[in-house]
C-alpha cells in the first residue's frame, strides 16, 4: 500500500482538499468492452487510470495542483450491442453525466476540467461545445490519449483497437490479465464493401462483429511489456506537460495576438 496521493481525489481526504486550491480537474472516461480475444474488458479504463495517475504525479511535483477524478467505465458502444457485456452509454447520457460533474466543480470554484478519453467510440467535442456555452466559468478541454503520440517509431504496426499499442500497455500494467500470445487474434479488419468507405471519405458506425473477426483492429503480435512501459512514460509525460501549462494559464487569454 502507498500513502494517499493528493492528486488522486478518490484516495485523498477532506482535510487535505480543504487546505488546497485545485486548479485543474481531470475526468478519465473509458469503456467496458471486448478487446480482441486476449485483453480485459476494462482495458480502456485501466490505461486511463495509469496514464492520468502518472501524469498527475508529474504535474503535482512541478507545483500544479491537479485533481484526477475516478474513471467513468462506460462508453458509447452502439456498434457492439451484440457482444455480451459491452455496456453502452449513449452520448445524450454522457452529456447529462458530464454536466452534473461540471456543475459540481463550478459550485466550488474549480476553474478547469479536462476530459481524458480512452475509448474511440466516445466523441466529446460536440458535447463540450454545448456545455461550454452553458457553463462559461469552467474551462473545458478534451484529450484523447491515443492521439497524444501514436508511437509510430516505437511500434511495428499502429492499429485502432486492442493493437500492439494497447497490448503492450496491458503487458506492462496488468500482465496477469492478458492471455498467452497463442490465444491472441490477428486483429485483421474486414474492408467495407462501399468504395467511399474504403477510401474513408464516407463514414458509418462499424458493426464490430462484421468489421472485425476478433473485435481487434490492428495486429498485436509484436507487443512487449518493455514497449508498454516506454509508451506509458511518453504519454504521461506529454499529458503532464499540458496539465502544468493549463494550471498556470489564464483561461480567458489562451490565444496570442499580433
């Protein structure tokens, strides 16, 4: 057991929080879903928790008072409704939940909130446009961790879901929850029949049991725990840099004028 980490809100206490002015809250948002044959359903949430915890530590050590909220484990799963225990939370529900969080922060003067998203099916941009207009006192921003650094120089094949990146992270974070490599799926995507969708200038939601063969999208076979540690350090370091800058910034003056 480690002592309470003041940047992890679930671990710290009212005595500490009462004496601290938190500048930024972080809300990790994951999913509960199949990740190829071999990764746990909580993969997105487990990755969120690890990256934000380490980024919070780095930011706190640099003097930025950051509070990491508990991860929300349910994401948009409307394309996986036929897969057991892929728990869906509709975007309209996400908006309602997120607004309740914002109101709670707004009422006690927390000035900035970052949504830290770990699930590709979640798309918060339009939600944040609406909620920012309703709640101008709390500056809202979004980070999708899989876009911070794609790791193209670290991984042989960068995929989309349960790929080499995610498998490497989980081999580092929770190796006992990863099935032996002989049981990993290939993560091969099935090409759309429609030409415009193959060329990616037309879009429709993917039905995952048709678009993939094992719910994976991206070959995981070159994954290693060593790559996972290096990637985690890289992601957490980059996110910490953002948190440090954001904590010190005046949210009303975020653009340079000539």
